[in-house]
């Protein structure tokens, strides 16, 4: 059929195109009357205005609902992990082995503890956390009443660890067979360890292996309690001066014998039997004093 179509010259094509652009017979411009062009333009202007408005609304709503003081994507952590210091790992097993007659051995341990306790320095704590906290009660804060639009944090001072504070005995008992370890529970924003205020969380250490090698277990502060006034934690921006409460545990060991110890933070809301997370709610370590 194409062969039947008469061949058109270039001039004719140009003329056709010219007529398409401006057809004076029926007054159309590019195939449409100017009126129609106005309508089409108006349509698109309206379309983009609505799109922009929707987009801005979405962004604004997002910004409005974002709270700058809590991360929006917290890990699905429900129950906190527990850690121990000195954190001397030997192939993923926590081995706190030391030699009482070797000064380098016990200074290594005590240096780790001194360094760990630096933020807990009494003078430092009294300076940055000078709020009067009520012990034995959750410190719920609805407003940002601390300086710089933040929330108060309760002081935790090194001296609260008594004989394990490193103040009286800078060796933390590593020059003899009464070593101290420090237990810390990780912080979780807005976490309350128990819903009954007469049951604060406490640390309980049990001997899994070598029971006869440990004479005595002592806790500092008394009974290994993590006071409720350190909960809840409101986040790094809301509570920049927050420090985790600690519990020190002192073991009286029989020399040259190893003990496997589990320290658990006991509380209603803290689980410790998570197969996938061995550090949830507890920490297990090996302790041995050599001579
Ligand atoms: C402990 O240290 C002393 C002195 O450095 C050394 O003689 C002894 O062999 C060490 N004991 C062990 C079990 O390494
Ligand atoms: C605590 O800090 C003060 C002042 O910075 C310092 O003089 C003191 O030695 C520190 N105490 C300990 C136990 O590190
Ligand atoms: C905290 O309370 C004690 C006793 O009620 C009071 O003597 C002290 O001045 C208070 N400190 C501050 C910083 O409010
Ligand atoms: C360990 O150090 C403390 C404090 O420096 C000291 O009082 C104690 O006598 C020392 N113990 C041994 C067994 O050296
Ligand atoms: C504490 O929580 C348990 C469930 O987790 C609930 O049965 C109990 O009534 C709560 N107690 C209080 C005092 O809120
Ligand atoms: C500590 O744990 C052990 C073993 O689970 C238990 O027998 C003991 O009663 C606990 N102690 C306290 C004070 O809860």
C-alpha cells in the first residue's frame, strides 16, 4: 500500500508542520485551541501544587513525630546484657587469671579497673550529677529541668563500692586472693527492671564449677542492689551525664584453684536464659589466683 501513497516533497512536509504549529483555519496551536492550552496548563499547575503540598505534609508529619531525644530504631533489646571488669578475654572466654606474687600481673588488673572507674570519680560525679536523688524509687522525669534542657541523672560514686572502690586498696585485692570484679548492666532507654518498687534488681553470683575454691562472696553496695533511682535511662541526648550503676563483687579464693562463676542481675523484667545471647541478664567468667 505504501507504494500507492504519493511521495511528498520536503517543502510540502514543512508546510504541513507549519500548519500543525499554527492552523489559521480553525485557530489551533499545536493541535489545540489557546483556550484548551490554558486549561491544560492550569491543570498541571494545580496538579503540581497538590503534589508539593502532599510531599511537604508528609515531611512535616515525619519531623513532628520524630523525638530528638530517643532513637527511633532501637534494637529489639528487651532485656539488658551484663558485663564484668576486668574484661580479660582469652579466646572468647572471660578468664580473670592473675599471679599474686607478680606485680605486673596484678597491676594489669587494677589498671583496667582504675580506668573503668574514671567517670565514677567522686569529685567528678558530685560536679556533674549534683541532684538529690530519692533512693529506692524510680526517677521518673517528665520535664527537662536540668541545665541545658536535659534531665537529671543520679550520681554513682566510686566510693560506693567500699573495699572494691580502689580508694583504700588500689590493687582491688589482686595482690592477694580477694579479687574484686565489677558488674555493669547495659542501659536500655526507658527500661524499668521491675514494676514493684520494693524489689530493686540485685546481683547474685553463683559458682558453677569449683565451689570448694571460693570461701566467701561479698557485694558492694550492700546486697548487690542496683538502686531504682538510676532507672529509667532517657537516652544520651536527654541525660548526657548518666552513669550506669555498678556492683562490685569480692571473692575470697583458695590459691591455685580455678572457679567458674556466673553473676546474674536478678529482677522481674530481666531474662537470662536466652540461648542466642549468653550475656543477656548474666555474665560467666573464670577466676583463678596463682602464686
Ligand atoms: C607467679 O609469679 C612469680 C614471680 O614472678 C613466678 O615465680 C611464678 O612462677 C608465677 N606463677 C605462675 C603460676 O605463673
Ligand atoms: C578524682 O578526680 C580528682 C580531680 O580531678 C583527682 O584529684 C582525684 O585524684 C581523682 N580520684 C581518683 C580516685 O582517681
Ligand atoms: C540534698 O539533700 C540534703 C538533705 O536533705 C541537703 O542537705 C542538701 O543540701 C541537698 N543538696 C542539694 C544539691 O539539693
Ligand atoms: C595489698 O595491697 C594493700 C593496699 O596497698 C595492702 O594493704 C595489703 O597489705 C597488700 N596485701 C598483700 C598480700 O600484699
Ligand atoms: C507487675 O507485673 C506483673 C506482670 O508482669 C503483673 O501481673 C503485676 O500485677 C504487676 N504488679 C504491679 C504492682 O504493677
Ligand atoms: C542466688 O542464686 C542461687 C542460685 O540460683 C540461689 O540459690 C540463691 O538463693 C540466690 N541468692 C539470692 C540472694 O537471691
